[in-house]
C-alpha cells in the first residue's frame, strides 16, 4: 500500500476530519472543530442551531473590490460498513489507507469522501494565506445526506455573494447544471382496532431490483408498495373479503421499494385468494417483463391475527390511486426527468399506517401541483395528509459565467468540460432559493462507490482538482 502524503494540504485536512466521527445527525463535533479552526485564524464565523458553520475570509490584497465568492460543502457522511466490521460511526475515527493504484479508502467502511473532499478543500483554502482570492464565504452544512435538512435552515441574509462553487460534485471534468427540488408527503391512517375471527394471510412482493428514485425513476421499475396495493384492489374487485392487519414496504423515500407485504384477514377460501393473486402476478410480470421481470407476487396463510384495522381499505385505496413514478421529461435536455414522485415507505405501528412519498421536480410549481393532488385525494379517502421537507429545485440556465470559468480551467488542464443534469436533489437548489441571482457550478475530484463500504477517492484527481479550484478562486477578480 502507498502512503497518504499529509504534506499536501488537502490530504492533511481530509485526514483531520476523518478522525472526527460525523455521520448525519451527529455533526456537532466536526462543526465545533471548524469553529475552533476559524477562531484560531481570526476569521469571522457563525454557527447555527443545527450546527451549520459559515466562515468568512476577507479579500487578499488587490482583490478588495472583487465580488464575493461562496464555497460550499456538507460535513455529514453516510455511515455504512461491510459485513462483519465492528465500527461505531458516532465514536470511532475512520481507518484510512491508500491502495496500490493510488485510491484512498477507509478500511471496512464508507470513506466520507462525499463530501469530505469538499470540506478538506475549504479548510485548505481558508488556511492558505498565499492564495490570491476575493472575499470568501465558506458554508459547511449539515444533514445533507438525510434530506438537505441543514442547508434548509439557512437564511437569505446569510448569503452574501452572487456566485458559488458547490464542492459536492465529482468527476473533475464535469459539472452539474440543474437539480430537482421537491417535498416529502406523509399519509397517515389512524388505527382503530377490531377483534378478528377470520383466517389471516400475508401477501409478499419480492424480486424487484429497486434503485435510486432520482436517477432510475424513468426506467419503469416496479414499485413493490404500489404493486401490493394493486394486487389487493384487484382481488377485492373480484369478490375477495379483506380486512387490513398491516402494510409494510420499502426502506427510504428516495429508493424505489423492492419489497412489500400486506397482512390481512379474510373469510374468502384460501384457494380462491391464491388464484386471484396468481392472476395479478401473471399480468404484472408481463407488464414488467423488460424493466423488472423478476417480480414475484405470492400469498400464504399465516398465524391468525388477533385484530384488524377498521376501514383499513382506505390506505390501500390511497396507495393504489395516488400518482407515482415518472411524470414529465425535459424538452431541452435529452434524457432528463423533470418531475416524478416515489412512494418509498409503508409502515404500520400500533397507532397508524403511514405512507412516505418523495416528490421531485426542477420546476417548483410542478412539485407543488403533485402535493396538492395528493392532499385532495387524502381528503376524499379519510386519511390524513402531512407535508414536510420542502426543498427548491435548481433549473438550468443557459448563461453562466462561472460555468465558463470552469470550462476554461478544465481546458487549461487538457480536457473538455461536460455538463450533466440530474433528477436528484442537492443543496444548489436550496441556495438558489435563498439568492435567485446565484451563479452556481458544482465541482469535485473523481470518486467511486459512494455511500458503500467500497467507497474510494482518487488521490491524483484529488490533488489536481485542488489546484484547479485554487486557479478558479484566484480568477474570481
């Protein structure tokens, strides 16, 4: 294995933050570290109630009249570890090593390169008194990986610049040009339990491939929760007796659910139920043959439930009738999904059944339209609507001086800039809502297998991208 050269400033600061546990929701230690960093250098700083930190550095000599520039990265990381690895992300430092090909890893866990590389870059630049630069605002935000929750607590008056480099990008020679905004909708069915005397069955949806609801929603993959609701609706329409016991499925609202289960009581004969479900399975497999053909829809008799949910069909009706999946594509950028929504999680507790849906759109009005439609549907079906986690989109802009600066910088290093428009959400949309005049680019080094224990960061690219970033900062006169 090769050494991690700590004489290079970006490496040094990456190593320092790797010592500090910083999974989402547990960013206070690293936030306090950044505050102390600013205090030690006499820099202005602000720390808010969710541990976001803003550090400001005055312009260097000759740049006093230059317009200010924002650098931004998030300080939380996704905590994931390989099977058999003992690691507490709330207390243990990351165990860094460099492989023979020059890629940085954390032994057995995620590396936190997303967005540790951006945090390290900002600390290195703030620590460098030889670099010519305009007035700098460095935003270190929290809880990005769990819904952009930190940046959504920022205020318009916090944003003192009209140009920004978001350091949560990757690839070295590519930049983002748009991102989806949206919101989270929770649908609640409050439970009133009824004593059950009927046989009990469990419907299982399995075999789907799932995927990220931002990058893969246009691929017509099956949604296990929706398929479960459809199967029950079709069986009930053909005469099956049904009383809901529980409805579960999915893990996160930003992931297309692969699994779902509905436990129910019914006096309909078991063979009839199995026949009805088999008919639905046949049709669904045909429909998904080329997009998610491994789907299975099976029902089995299970231990008799002591009670069922009064009017439980209300929540099944909602899951069946609500809009879901791909909605609209861009007419400007080939292959870009503009609007979608994903029913990602169904849970049942002793008090309620809840559906969790993530709506995405680069056009804020389109996301709000879907939210309103879901609210109207909830009012018709005796379920409760809750809106949470609204975040703004970042729509494509044809003219961007910052993008042209990045293009020139990439050419200086012998490459051509590529632009990508994604359907995932990121903090650029949040900042754009705080200051609609912001000219934003995304930038970062090459990495791989982000959010997995195989995550790695290419150190040659990490070094080269840092030099490119310094060139851009100094060019912002």
